[in-house]
C-alpha cells in the first residue's frame, strides 16, 4: 500500500512530468519567471510555455516542434524511472537497508545519466535545426523546469536515516 507521502509525491510527479498538460489549458496569470509561475505554467501548458519563450520563426517552428516532441517522448520514461526510485525510497524510508539504499541510488544515478545523454543528443539536433542561441534557450527552459522539479522533490523528501 502506498503511504500518504508517497501518494502526494506521485501526484506531484504526474503533474510535472513532460507531456501531462494539454495545450488547451489556460495559461498562467502569475508574473513570468518566478518559480511559482513556471511551475504553474508547466502544469497547465508546458508546450505553450516553451512556445512563448522560444520566439521561433515559422521556418524554425517547423524544424523545432518535431524535435521537441521526440525529446519529450524520450524524457518521459526517464522521469518515470526517477519517480519510481523516489517512491521506492519514500515507501522504504523507515525500514531502509544499506542494500536498498544502494539500489535506489543506482536507479537514480542511472536515470540521471540517461537524461544527460538525451540532453546532449537533443542539443546536437537543435544546433542542426536552429541558431545556436535558440538551441541554448530551449535547453535553458528545460533545465529550469527540471531544476524546479528536482527542488520540489528534494524539499519534500527527508534525508536517509
């Protein structure tokens, strides 16, 4: 049975996972560039947030959006692996053994390494399709979103005892 803390983390993870928000949702009314406004925009319309910040020409958009969709599709299973590891930790928190801690840490580290590899592949593709400044801008947007997700998890998960 999932404990209440694990259920809350799972709900948060699902809300922040790539591809979980629909483009038809209303955009955020909060001021831009604050952590709360970014969180809210990601939850309601991540694609819209990216679109508003990328400032793409029509030609760039034709090249960018298929790359964006492929990246989100590749990122989703990685985020799911990270979320499962976090839930494993939360569910085993009071009975954590060294072996279990080692296993969970390995899962997180492996998923993080896969995310970094995906990001590097994505950047190469973006550089082939967009000016370097816009390629970097997209990486910055994704990095801000992922950093907020990680911070929110870190804030809610107690240290291993």
